[in-house]
C-alpha cells in the first residue's frame, strides 16, 4: 500500500477514535473504544487481550502468543474533558486534525495500530506488542501501571509517543506527580452575619496561600517544582456562610528527593490532605536503543533530534520504575487539553515511516525476532 493511502487510513482512524468521548467519568465510552480497536485487528492474525483493573479496560496486542514482547508500543485512549461537545467531532483543515485527544494522543495511537497491522503480515513475525490504556489522564495505575506492577509485564524497550514537542525531540526527563485533595470545614450562618459562622472557603484559601509559599510560582523556562490549583469548590448560596470547601492541587517535582519533604510540609498545613494520584519522575540516560531511534529519525526528517525534558508526566514512568528503557517523543501538536486541540498530519506520516524503520532496525540481525 502506498504511503498516501496509509496516511489516509491513519487520518480516518484518528477521526474515528476522537469521536469516542473517553473522559474519566465515561466508562462506557472507554469500553466501547477498546472494543472498537480490538475489532480493527480482526482477521489480522494478532493476539488481542482485554485486561480490566478496577473496571478500567486496557488492550494488549501481540504478534506472537507471548506475555512479554521484546519491544512494546504504548498509548492511551482516554482524554481530558472538552469545553464543547463539538470538540469530539474532528475536523481536518490546513494539514491538521482538530478535536479533543488528537494530539494527546489518539493520532499517535492510530499510527501505532497501523504499524502493528503492517508487522502482522511479516514472516517471521517480530516479538512486538501494543498497549492501549484508558486511564493515563488520571494516573495510569489501572492501565500501564497495573500491567507492570501487578501482571509482571517486562519488555526490553517501550516506545511512548506522549511527551516532548514534536518528532525532533526525545525526552530524557519527566517530572513526577502528586495530585492532592485538600478540604476545609467551617460553620454555616446567614451571609449577613458572617461573624456567627466560620467560612470554610476562607480557611481553604488560607491553606493554599501557605502551600504556595512552599512551591513558588513557576516561570517559563525554569526546571523547578510547580503547583497548580486546578479546582476549588464550596458554598451553596451567596447569602450563606459555607461550611465546607475543597480544592484539587497538581504538584510536579523534578526529583524524587523533594517528594517527602514537600508532603511533610503540606501535612502540617492540611493533616488530612488526600493523595488522589501520584507518579514517580522519569529519568534515563542516552542508551544504545535511543541513539538508534535518534539516528533513524534524523535521517528521515533531515534535521537534528534534540534530547529534552518535559514538565508533563506519562506512562513511561512505570517502565522507568522497572528499569526498562523508554523512548518518549511526540507527533507535532498544539493546544493540548485546551480548546482547538490539533495534531499535524504530515508528522503523523513521518512517525509511521520512522517507527516502521526503527522497528526493522531493532530486529535486524535477529534470526529469532
């Protein structure tokens, strides 16, 4: 099949994936998209296994009947909520696909699905796998985390196209994650007589101000710990003193040595602070496989591949925990988690071609694959 026809298939598959509203609260859509992708491989001769942890489904595809393929491609099919229902109706315009999850990371998943179909026709088939999870946006513990921590999944190498800026970057460092819920309780009263009550929102704001002093505001270009107040809620009416309030905090750390001291300081401010999700930092050296990947893509793209670091987190951290190297990159995209999210169509084609070539290089000279 020509590269042009393959790219058309990848575009159409991406559009199909975007139409599934796979947000954290939509378990039905997560199940539906996993079934949809599984059906994509029908008749291709692969081994497809649906794995469920705490009701969250994941899909593992292998070309051979084996638990641990040597090389595994890793993606997630869940997305953050959209501001508009129309965000789940993909639009192709000016060499881009617009829609929720296009850049993070349904286009990359579509590419990897088509790459797996390509190698399913090989003889002999390589020891190659694909993991597609549905909970990365809320920590990944029931997807990739479950497979590596509980199921003993141990490939030699993982490719995780979920970090960096575009195909010109390979990420060697990602920040660790601490997601917290912090509550405050007060005493309700009429809003005209606030002195008779205790305002829970005021108390919560006070806690936040103290926590902000622990983690100062981050400026562009700084590689430091960061804090984001993602959500604050409380109160029932303007004329009522609120007796309850809560906030959700997103903390990113550059090194694991900061985790315990930060949490100790926060617990002195908010003893009942609840850890909703956490994830370790991702740090790795330039190994031979990463250099091979870099060489393949530099030759194909005709430009230099830079080693970078990323403020975001990805499921690659679970491989790092098990000392398994991972290649983190990303198809060029924009407005991730925001309005008018998009992915670059030409880079989707480049990623397909480069990934195929890298996989061929990975297995070159291996008689057993």
